[in-house]
C-alpha cells in the first residue's frame, strides 16, 4: 500500500476525550472514529488489525475442532423469555420493536439462539460432541462506555458454545477452550492469565476470565507472579486427548490468580510474600461451564446411549475481539506510539523514502516494495513528499514492527537501513538482505 493512495487520517494533537494510552493512539493513528458513545467506525488501519485478530481467533478455534457459523445481531425477545433472561438482563439490553410491533433485541450474547439452533437439529448423543462459534457484533448498553474499544457498547466478540452428552465431556470442552485461548493470546504477543472469576448474568459456577496485566485495566487482580512466566510455546496439543488438555489447564491454573470477585485473602496469604502481587488487568476473554441451565429451560434434549432423553450439557466461551486491540496497545507501546507484535500488525513492514523524487531512492523503494510483495509481505510505503522527521513520526505512531529506510546517501554505498520498532536498533544492509531479513522474521512467526 502506498501512503499517498491510502486513507490514514493521523491526528497531530492528543484527543482530549481519550483517558488511556490505547484509546489515544487508536484515535491518533487513524484507526477508529467515534460515532456515538461506545460506538465506533473502524477506519482502514484499525480494520486491518481487527481482521488479523479475527483470523488468529478463527485459526485457533478451528484447530481445537470448533465449527464456525454466523448468527444475526438481532434476536427475538420470545427466545429470551424461554430462558427467563429477557426480564433479568436489565437495562444493558437494547430492546427494539419492528414495524409489526414484534419485540426484538440487539444480542448481547447468544446462549438462547444457539440452543434454539441445536434443539431444531440435534436429537442424539451420536451427533456429540459439538462446539459452534461465531464472531459477531454485540450490543450492551453499558452504563459507562469508556476507554474507546475497551468498553464499547457495540463490540465484536467471538462466542462459542459447546454441546456434550455428560459433565466429563463438557468439562473437556471447557479445558479445550482454555488451552485454545492461551494459544490465541500468545500468538497476539500477549500474556493473558486465566483467573478464577464470577459468572454474572451468563450463569454457572465454573468460570475463568483471561486477564492481561495493565495499570489501566478495569479489574483488580491478585496473583502469584510466577504465573506470568508460564508459556504454552510451540508444544503440540492433541485437543482430543482429555488427559493432556487437562494437564495443561492444571499447569496454568494452580498458582493463585483471582479477580477481586473471587479473591480469598486467607488463601492468598499462603503465597510466598515475594511472589504475592496485587495489580490491575484487562479481561480479554471468559469461559463458562453451566451444564443444563439453558438446555433444560429451552427443551434442548438428546437421547443418550441408554435410550433416555436428557438435557444437553453446555458451556459458553467468549473472546473480546475488538477489546483486544486496546489490550495489545496497553501492553505494547512507548511514548512515540504503538508497537505491534508481528502476529497482529496491520502491515508487516514500512518503507520510508527519505528523498521522494530522487531517482535512485524512488527506484530502490519500488524494488523493495515489489520484492517484499513477492515474499507475501504487503509493505506500507511512505511515498509522500514529506520531511524525514514527519515520516518517522508517522511510522512510530502506527507501530509497524519493522521499517526499511531508503536514502540517497545509503544507496551510494549500496545499503538501506532496517530498524526494529521495539528495540530502535538499526542495521545497514543491501536491499536484498533487507527483504530476506524481514521475510525470515515473518516466516518464523
Ligand atoms: N456468552 C459469554 C461467553 S460467549 C459472554 O458473553 N461472556 S462475556 O460477557 O464475558 O463476554 C466475553 C468477552 O467480551 C469479555 O471477556 C470481554 O473481553 C468482551 N466484552 C464484554 N463486554 C465488552 C464491552 N462492553 N466492550 C468490549 N468488549 C467487551
């Protein structure tokens, strides 16, 4: 993408309404535009990151054997009356009437609708296990929408629902989600700690939230800091292997890690003092096991292997897809701007032409652009007729992890400069070596 042809409405000033760094940088980098309280347009750069995050979520869900579908944003109120949640959900639910006076709502979550789909088509244990998920916009009329995409009213969520024949199978689904979420967050460059939590309006008594530690997080968290060193890494996971998956969950949930809702001071006191930490965190996901709560109320029954009709065992599992952009920026930035992890960056690399219009510099930039593209890497080429300082400031703000800088002086010696946004370290090398260097980094990711 050439910057002169792109739509990147960067702001020079800090927007007054942004209280936290991620919101500030998302506005300044031209990623989002507020349309109403807690409701945003996704501008091209923001949309690119959102799509990257969706792609990682999809890949990891499908790897775990979960099946995508797509349910609508609008739901019928009657479905929610069946579960009893229509009245319970309160003012957070946006209730709508169509021209015929029929009551609809903009879905805040989809337990009822997925249960309705299930009961219409599945009658036997032979069709189980089954986990269906979608990535769809939700609406919650939050009392205090704030911090940009972090607490929106309209927000993008991945929500998945498992259907199993008995509790053991449903708990395996719960564990499978936990492990797939750990891998999802790691691929985004995040450490998200599973913490025992409270279930709120979703219900059930087995639930974990995934928290990214950040001073600006809305949740107070209490943890043994050794939990932050745990990594899934590239170990092979067989999602069908109940014992292996359960063992990974045990590894990640044994050390003390709880939100204020479930914090127990007496248990926390048993953590060695040097490791006892109190901090704040951003909730980027939550998993729930709630058994037959919805299936019993809504008549989602299956015949088991003894020929008995029983309510299907369920759980639901959510990832805050749009919130993740904010969480990643909170975890990865400096005073010049965002520092995207390679896994989610909107463009893998930026090209800065220090002297637009110089024949050699222009030709070298075009050559790099093409060579990168042949390696499958779409560069953002700053081909504006601007000062070097302004170009660097834009690149630093929008946070591409790698930058290739091209100028007449370097080219006279046959070199360009490759700079890491994270470390600030620059290295001179030939244009060919620069392409190979950047390509190798993304191959490893
Ligand atoms: N049905 C369940 C799981 S599918 C559910 O709705 N869970 S939830 O309420 O915990 O939401 C899942 C995730 O969505 C949260 O962990 C959070 O990351 C994200 N989320 C929730 N509310 C908001 C909001 N107002 N703005 C942005 N993200 C949100």
